[in-house]
C-alpha cells in the first residue's frame, strides 16, 4: 500500500476520501472512531469523536469533537465527494474504559457514553451499523480501507482485527 494514500485523522477530527485512500486514527481510548462507507462509490469517512453530546458545552465550535455534530458533518463531506446517504454503512471502534473506576458516576464512563451516543445518532440518521470493536480497557489504532470497506483495528498486545 502506498503510504501517500494514508490520511491521518487527529483527535476531535474527521476526514472523507475516495478509493484507494486509507483513513487512519491513532490512540482511540474512550474516543470512538466511526468509519462510514458508501459501497457503490467507495467514498469513505472517519470521525474521531471525543465526547457524546455538543449540547452540554457552551463553546462547541469543533463539530468533529462530538458524536452528534461530527456524524452530521462527516455525512455532508462524504456527500460532496459523491456518497449517497441512503447507502452509507458504519463500523465503529474505541469507547474503552481507560481507567478503572469503582464509581457508579455515569459521567466518568465516557467511553460507554460515546459508544451509546454514536449508535443513537447512527440510528437517527438511518445508517446501519455493520460491526464494532468497542469497550474493554485498552486503546486502539484503526485504519479504514476505502477500496474494500475493511476496518483494521490494532491494539498493543492484541492480534490485529479486521471488521
């Protein structure tokens, strides 16, 4: 694979691309990497969202930081590249509980809340979730291949996973 076709997505960031480009994001802990894909046009998108809900913040100007606004923006960018919203499918990774907490405080369970928020928004947007690798207590690095729609998940000390 040509390394020039690898597009890096930072934390609280999103990118859309066309085949044969590959999207990657590093260090998904409690963050969720949402890969969207149009299997006909092979237009792909990757969102690295950090928080579930922009409505809880006064200055939510970075739309990619939040599950609710990031997914809407990612779909918009993908449509500009020729994707059809009705064909989009999703795969997600991340949403880990990075620190052990002996608390029932839901606010500290950011990973779990991120995963739930992403699933809720996908459902609301009628985008089918095909696969996920979420939860547990380890970080992930992901690569999304726009040629095939495969989502590669790498984690330290774990076998590589394709979903």
